[in-house]
């Protein structure tokens, strides 16, 4: 039997712009833990992926939320993301000193 390992990862950029991987992630689903059944391992990984995406859809306090499902060799199976990083405002221009008038 072919062994497969699937990985679910969940990352966010919070309201303050801090990037983080959610606690408990990445999670791995190894077919060895399912009696060598790669299909069952993938199904469990897909279930976790969907749970995370469902939780993300109920949050509005983050700039970016991304969940990925991949194989251990890096092949991406699925990816969902929402949001965009907020742009930093342009800094206020510094006030320029008024030119001095020449003395007469």
C-alpha cells in the first residue's frame, strides 16, 4: 500500500497586521493511522480543512485568513483564503519651515 500524509495548515493576519499560524496547526493525517487507508486519511484531512474554513467564514476581525490542504511532498490539494492586507496610510508630510525674509 502507498503511504500518504496530508497536511492542513491555517494562518491569519490579525486586525493589527500580525501574521500567525493558528494554535494546533499544521495538522497531519497519515494513512498509517487509518490502517493504510489513504482515502480515509484524505477524507479526514478534507473534513478538518472544511471545519477551519467554516470557522473563518464566521470571523470578521482579521485582515487575512488562509487554510491549505497539501500532501507531504508539497503538492497543493486545496486552498481557500479571504481578505487582504490593509495598506499602511501614507505618512503625513512634514511641515516645511517658512522661508526667511531677507533683511533690508
